[in-house]
C-alpha cells in the first residue's frame, strides 16, 4: 500500500510518499520560516498563499523522487484540520484533486492523530499507549486506544508549550520559531544550578491533582525578569534564562507524564498489552525535538517501567511522512473520506 501525504496546516509545506512497509519513499519539507521571520510569527493569509505557490511543484517532485506515477498510489491523504484554515484548504483541495483525477481514495487526516501515530512509522507499537503531544498549538496527554479512538487526559488551560517557547524566545530577541533557537541558547549555559538560582521559575500548578497544563504564567515570569534586569546593574544572562526556562518546562512535562503513567497503571491498561510488551509513552509534536525535554521524559519513563518512544527529529516537527503514514493506518482501517469532506479548523481528537 502506497500513500501520498500532504501537510499544510501551519508554516511547512510538506509532501511525502510512504508505504505500509514503513518505507519513506520521498519526504520534502519546504519551510516558510524566512517569510514568517519578517513578522515574528505566522500570518495565516500569507502562509496559505505560500502553500498555494509551492504545493503543486512539491507534489510532482515527491512523486518523482519516489519514482512513481499517480496510478501507483493506493490513496491520497491530507491534513484536514486542526490548523490554519486557509492553509489546510490548500492541501486538502490538492489531495482531493489528485484523488479525483486518478480515482484513488481520499483520506482526511487529523493533524493531531498523525503526530500521535508517527512513532508507529518507525516500528509497531501496540495499543493502548500514552501520548504526550507537545506542539506550537497543543499540549495534551492522550490515551491512544486504537486508530480513531483517543481519550483526552490533559490539555492546557491557556498557552501551548510551543507557544511559551516561541513567545519567551521572542522576548529574548531570538528569531522565529523560538523553540529550537532557545534550545541552542540554553546549551551555552555552563551551570544549570546557578541558572536555576538566578532565575527561579516555579513549575506551574505543581501541586494540582488534575493533569492540566498552564504555560502563560511562565511567559509572564520571563517578561518580568527581562523588564527587571534591563537597565539595572545586573545584565541579563540570556543563556542562563533560556536554560532555566527550558529546565522548568522539562520538569513540568515530566511531572505530568509521570502522573499520567501512574493513572495508566492504576487503570489496569498494561493488562491490555501483548505479553512482555512494556507500556509505551510517546512524545510527539514539534517540541519533542528538544533533547533536554526528551532526556527528562526518558528518566521519568524509566522510573515507571515505561518505554519512551520519540520520533526521529525530522518527523517531530510538521512533515508529510506523518500524514502519509496516518493515511496508511486509516486506509487499512477502512477510514476513507468523501470528496465533500469539510476542512475543520478545530478538530478535537476525541
Ligand atoms: O508540531 P509543530 O511543527 O507545529 C504545530 O503543529 O504546532 O510544532 C512547532 C512548535 C513551535 O512552537 C516550535 O518552536 C517548537 O515546536 N519546537 C521546539 C523545538 N523545535 C520545534 N521547541 C523547543 N525545542 C525545540 N528544539
Ligand atoms: Zn504539528
């Protein structure tokens, strides 16, 4: 089974061809970073037009690199939500056009489900498993029970974790998108203990029993530190601040992941797994590219007897392979969509 996958829900125009043997036959990502750097963030209308300008060429190039004709495909998948509606429509309409012209099934992919299924592109991970989805738009803990069956265990009350990275990075004068730049800056900090002492940032809602996240307070704390130190005799040590922020975010995510793993065990889910298979904690979405966060989650998973699975870095941020792979899984489950399927700017996984 060979699927063409198209991703245009934010600022990456991405196309890939993937088969059900987990071979990525082509994988193209055209980032709009240069365009959005000028405005310090994504302007939806600008993003949609940029997708429109490049998508046709990328689709043809992906087919060429995979050495396939459209007639060789078994289906065409596109992100149909959630995301910026203009961009989503560009990718969805392109996929529908290819499907219609070549009489192939069309597969409407939920972008969040694609992130949650990406580790299964690397190897088979049995359901149920826990998903920590951390991206620019979402911070969620999900129980993945099967294709199309998810329980939402936690979400954020305000900003997503990627948003906290991006906005704090912007305040520190770093370019868009802030997350990866902030990670690089934090790596220049030579003493994390000193960074923590100089910029004490508290884990948001540390003692809350419910699993909810909140990141807007951290962003405000960063703003206050920058305001306090600019002009004062203390000069802002940006690498220390970046390290302190990244550290508290890593602690926050691993605390909540630990609580979710406890809940998974208490609910008896290991009994649903094949004999000998350790329960899996999957971390996915753009922020899962952060190596300090991965390391913190790895320690938390090990402590609870879970296996942490994180996609390779090129499949963490938005890409076409994750959409094509979700297309493989959905088509196998018989979940195709009609050509009048409507794009969904909001599309909760539940
Ligand atoms: O999944 P994604 O590519 O797009 C959405 O669906 O939102 O995630 C993008 C987010 C951005 O906020 C970006 O700053 C963040 O992922 N990100 C990172 C890193 N790489 C990407 N955050 C922290 N550290 C990184 N290395
Ligand atoms: Zn994403």
